[in-house]
């Protein structure tokens, strides 16, 4: 059964930090600030329309939920908690910083029906964290992750690829570190460089050099494989399309179909692994699950073109009953 969220955006006004990539302080001044009556209305209307409420969480997104003023936080939680439990939703999901997690706050969250906590880890490289003014360390992420799991919450970690000072080595080390921490879910956000941020200034001055777009797609696809092999669900890849991103971005790795590009890359690599077991291949027919056909073909049939340029005529055939990701049926 597919998981879903009732998403409520909470502006970042409570966070004492301004990370290199963040423009939330300027956004928050103009953003709608939800209060308990609004949360109550959203949850009540959502429950009336929900087909499977037990698979749905009320999700407070937008930044550091446990860093906002305690009175405001409990106001939001009290409003949401009335809709959790028997006949209601599965629970409450929040996102926050790893350095705003301790035993007391976890006990409080548990008392209001919070079930899932996502940490904005972004990187597990202390140098990268410092360069991007995150205000926390790798150790903070490790300690917070362990506490969250100890208290029985579902743990989610968020990774940001391409931050200032990062390298391919630091990105792979972060992915490996996430696997070691064994979260239930992960979100992968290739960095988007916005105006009015430190990253924007560094990028426009030429001091901040980014990876190529193709490199980031390749790394993201590799990390998706790695996480899923470790039993970690990848619940989000790339930012949602928005006017804000499209108007204010000056660089980085935004694409409205970024996940689809990564899924196509995963299939390309998987096909290469199959074909490399055979010599002098000129054509191959492969079966894929019907629902995966567009991923296997690639955007605008990019995978078909890729192999054709290598002298291989590739035929990808959808199959309604296939359980495995790929099946080679003929080769020459």
C-alpha cells in the first residue's frame, strides 16, 4: 500500500542557523504561518476524503520543527494529534535538525502521536558541514539517529548532494554512513543554488565549482541502488517543481523530472552489467515489468540511443507478470 502525507509547511522562523543553501529566513517573512485552527481544518477535511487513512501521516515540513518555540510547536501537535489513532491517521511526521533532538523532546513528541522523524543530515563529512555553516557535526547526526530509533520512531535521513566543499569521495562516504545508520527512509536532494544565499554568492563569484549535471545524476542513481539494497526506502529524489526555485535558482541540479532521469540511469547501468557478461554484442532483447517501461527506455528513449551509439540495437519489451527488474531473453 502506497504511503501518503498531509503536508503542512511550517516556516523556518524558529531556526537559529542560516545554512549556506538556505533562504528560509527571507521566505518566512512572507510565508503563511499555520496555527492550530488551520491544522485542525486541514486534518478534518483530509480525513473526510481519505480512502486509506491508516496509511497516511500528518507531516510538518519546512525546516526545524523542534527548534520553533515550544508553545507554538505544542499548539500544532495538539491540533494534529486529535486526528491520529483509531479511525484516524497513522501518525505525525516531522522534519528537524539533528542538534535539536534529545530524550526530553522525543518523549514530548511521542506523547502527541509523532511516529516519524526526518533529520536534515545533508552530509556526514564534518568539513562539508562546517563549510556550509550547518552548525552541527557528523556525531550529532549519529547520536540523534540512535536516540530516535531507541525511542521507537521511524527514522528518515535527508542527504544533499553537491554542497560547497564536497567531493565524490565525501558524497560516497555520506551514502555509506547513511547505510550504516540504517534509517527507514531517505530523501536525496541534489543542491539547488538560490539567490540571496551564501552558496549563491560563492557560485556567482566563481569560488564555488559544482559537479556536472550528469555526474550528479550518476551519483544519485548509484545511491538509490545502494540504499534500496540496504533495505532503505528512497521516498524523495530532487525538489518539487515550484515558481520559487525556477525564479531564484542561479545554479545547481534542478530538473522537474529529476527522479525519472535517475531511474533511467539505474536501468542503463543495470543493462550494461548484463551485456558486459557477453562479448561482441550487436543486439539484445530484454523484458522489464510493464510499469517500469518508461524508466528502462529513458527520457525520450535516451537509453535506446545510448546503446545504439555503442553499436547495440536494444529492444525493451514490457511484461505484466515479470517480478525481476530485467530479464535478458535474446542476444546476438
